[in-house]
């Protein structure tokens, strides 16, 4: 923190402008350390960029002819009665298959039942009312993990339903794949996982990915986009914290709604909605 002198005294307090500049410098430092294994950075890099996700899917699915028609990031899949999910990346290929790609640095975040839940939530939102079940598209849930969560030393862990008696695939069109982000070799998947761990675009093998990383880390426009995104993330984190405060106050049952609004900083409408959700 910069120390300024005022009337012979040292003052440790920063002005608002200085605080903003300090936070901006902290964001730039954080940005330099980002990798594609950081989900917030990955989703921003792949936002609207079919070429990057197409390259990744061609390699991890070992389908060099795969074509991606659409890609969306941070896709919220709502469950009106129970837990909703937010998908890092949701892509659609030329066959109509839906592909969910998640990156996870924490082993806990890549649990097997989470993969199952993501798969089920995708299915639940892919058919219109009264539409035949045979119309369900093929789906993939793909976890790219920083560590070898399966512990077998393999680059890829494909999971399929099968007939236990014969080992034949059930062929219901649902697939789960774990990608070992710690895997390294002179192969396409080994080079891809190397690139996912790079902080510097100059060290990456694949030009398509390097160009996206370089744009968001080195160009003025890309840096501005990422800094705005980090500010939005800070605000969202702060708001989620205030929601937790409001929920605890509601649970205590001794605060008026206006008091909760004043303390949490949420709007009256937001507090009323939290109360309604809690009572549902």
C-alpha cells in the first residue's frame, strides 16, 4: 500500500481512485496467472468460439472430423423443484449431439455423481412436451480435471452403460468422459493437456488455443473484457454472501424485512423472493 505524507504525518489510507488502480493492478497480476484449467478463464476464452471447442472435442473424443455448430458458456439449466446446474460449456455438433465440457481443479468438484447429475439435467431439458423419447440426442458430459482423479495413469477415461453379463454397450446415447489434465506425452491429448496448464500463449502447442489466450492476456480489448469479467465475479460473490446473511436473518425469525434489506444491501424484492423460496 502506498504511504502518503500529509502535514508531516504518514497516511496509509488510499483515495477511491488509488483503490481502483490497485485493484486493477491486482486483476492484471491474476490474469497473467490464468490457465485454461481455470474455469472462469476457459469459459471466457471459449465464449462464442466454435474453433477452440471443436479442436478440444476432436482430440478428447478422438473424432478428427467432428464439427461444432454452436457453443455457449455458463449455461444455467433450471430445476424448478430441486437443484439447478450451471454448465461451463455446452456445445452442439453437426449430428445434433449435445456436449457439456467442465473443467475442474478440485477432485471433489469432479465427483462421479456430479457427472451423472449433469447428464440427467441435460436430458431433462432436451425433449419438448409429448416428444418421443427416441428423439433424445446423443449427449456427452466431459470433465477435464487438473489431477488424475481416477488414478490409473491413463489420458482418457470413457464411461459407458453396458450389459454386465456380456460387456456389450447399452447404446442409450449417453456418454461420460474424464480427461486427465496431468497427462503429458508427445501425442495430441498430451499436448492439449500441456496447453491447458500454460499461463503463457508462447509456450502452447496449438495455435487456435494460443491465439485466444493471447487475445485475452495481451491485447487491450481482451484485457478490458477479462477485467470487467473479474469485477462482475467479485460483485456476484459479494451478492451471494449477502444472500447468505439475509437467509440467516430470515431463519432467526426476529428481523423485519426492512432490517434485512438495510443490513444485507439486497432489495426488498430480493429479500421477499428469498423468503418465498425458503418457505416453498
